[in-house]
């Protein structure tokens, strides 16, 4: 979310400065003004880098004057965002915005437009600071994100087993983050400095998997023109991650079982025994107990692998994690310099209602898609792809519960009370939705006048303004033209 900051305005028009100061005060943003190049240079020299995020250049400067201003700014700093202010009769379509400027805003301004531009400026500065500090890209596998009970339990299990030699079997639907868990187990173990070698057993043809795992000697089969190490040798001293082990053929299961028992193997085409020091972590989306009954998986191999099982719940069963995951996925996109995007609380709330058949992988794909469609923008519910809004009525999107009519204790009094669904509800989400719905109603009934809506809700105007920011609410008429 947008945090409070400071914007430096370069302008000489007193009336416009007063107008803009009122606007920025409304959104809790500090506005400083300078009217000449000397003052601008002095202010940039002494600025607080954590607070002053951007410079807004007034509309009355000519193209040459703007270029000179930009040169002055860039002489002092490269990590401050440059914005251009447009007059009422100007638009970005007919006014040339120099490439160093990341965007332009017109006056009178719309709330969504202004907040979006400030987000963009804030992200620009953060990216510049990360570059200068040499901060490494986020590696999300080192933390299993989320605050739900299920995620906390999995993190606790990882802590308990990570620094042991126990074989771990990770179970769960596709896309739930099984490899994330495997990498975290390796990262938190004593083998951390050694290789982590993943192999997808389901993606390699059965007749090639043996060579892939154990290696081969020159001439062992047609096409073997040189000797080659297998994954077991590559992972020596480290961790071998056998993904989708439920898709491994029965003959290969026998060979793998022998390696797990004896900790030794031979390359294809060789009779020389090679000792291996690897920790095995396996994963599958299949039900191995059912596979055993159907003679598709060896029971002895199952018990050899199933020393310490970790079951990954699907995303639909840990909806509380979605806001945290959204933030982490956006952070990863930003660190990888692939843009950025922000979601309103209402949009995040809509995502928590989706079933997520593709689990975390599907959520990651959605965030990447939104970052492409709305670069450095703000995504609301209406901007989400249709399937994430299918079946959402007004009452569902605002969190209303089905109602049941009952007879009150007072004679003749009939009242409607919420009925708790059989599957239960997320009370925190429901109360947040209910609050959002009532605020919207108050604004509608007050024609968008915040002061009147606050009176209807029996709260201070400043409190309501804060809640409007919290929920990412926007009006299409009176309150957008701030």
C-alpha cells in the first residue's frame, strides 16, 4: 500500500499551489514547494531519501525550461521520480512528456489517477534504492508465506526435520508449493552449501530415467558417445529432490529402492559401485496408498520414502494466506525488475473467494498477468479476469450472509438475522465486507459527500477518509474530482 511521503512541487502559481496543498493534505501526503532552480537544488541536496519520493514539475515551464530543470534534478540524484503536472486544457495525448518523467497528472485530478501515479513514484524510488544497495532478488523458497494455521504447522514441521537426515515425502495437489518446501528443507539443513538437484520423474521417459538418475558410461547404449554423471552423483553431499515420484515405472522403483537401502549404485554400462551421500526428498500429487492397491507403486518403496510425510493443503483451504502470497509475489516481480502492480483490498478479497484449482501456481500466474496488463497500476475487482468474478453478486461481493426470518420474543416482532452457513465462514473477512458495504451505502445516500456519509455512520470525517483509503474505494463523480 501507499505509505505517507513527501512530494516536491516546482511551481510559481500561488493559487495552484494552494489547491494542490489541499489535495495532498486530504491524502495525508506532505507537499513542499520551490519556485526557482537554486531552491530546488538546495532542497534536493538536503532531502530525506526515505520520505521525499518525487518531484512534480509545474505546467507553465516551456520544453527547454523543463529539460533544464530535469538536468538540475539528475545532477543531484537519480533515485527520485520525476512527474509532470498538466493544466486543465492539456492532456498526455497533446503534451510531450520527456522520457525521464515517469508520468503526468492533470488538474483537477481524479483520486484513482493521483494515487496510481504516487504508487508508481514510490516503486520507482524503492527499485532505485535496491539497485544502489546491491540487494539480492527475493528467493521465495526460503520462506513458506502465509499466516494460516496450516501454513504455520508446515513451517513448524520443516523446522523439526530440516536439519536431520530423514527422508521426507511431500504430498499435495499440483501447484501447492511442494518444491518450495523441498528447497526450504535443503536451505535450513546442514547440507545447505551443497547442491540441491531436482529431477521430475514424470517428465523423463522410463527408458531414460535410469541414465538420468545414475549416469552412464561411454558406449552403454546407442547415442552414449561419452560418459555422463547422473543426478545422484551431481547431488553428492547435498539433496536430491525426486518430484512426481508417483509417475515412476515399477522397474525403476525396484532400482531406486536398492539405492536407498544400500546408498550405492552403478552407472548404466558399468559394474563399478559408486557410494552416494545424498538426502532424498520426494514429492507427488498422486495418492500412493491407492496406487499400491492398484499395483502401480511398490509398498516397500512407499514405506522407505514415507519416513516424514508433509501434506500440503490446497490454496482453497488456506485462504488466509492469499493476501500474504499476493504481496510476496508482487515483491518477487519487482525484485526481478519485471514491473509491479497493486491490488485494492476489495480485489484481494475477491481472490479469497475463488476455488484456485491451480493453487499457488495459478495465483502467481495471475499476478504476473496483472503486472503486464496494469503496469504500476492499481487493480480493483472490476479489473480482475472474468472467471475470478463469476457468480459474484452484489451481496456476495460485500459479504452478506443468507438471512432467515424468525419471530422475536416480543409478540408480533419479525426480524431477519444472519444465518451461519453449514460450511462456516471467515468471520474477519465477513465483518470487513460488511463494513465496506455499509460505507458504500452511506456514500451513495450522501451523493458522495464524505462529511455527510461520516455523519450517517456516526464517525469522524477523518476516520472515514482513512477507511476509504483502506478499502481502495473510489467515486466516479463528486469524490473522484479532488
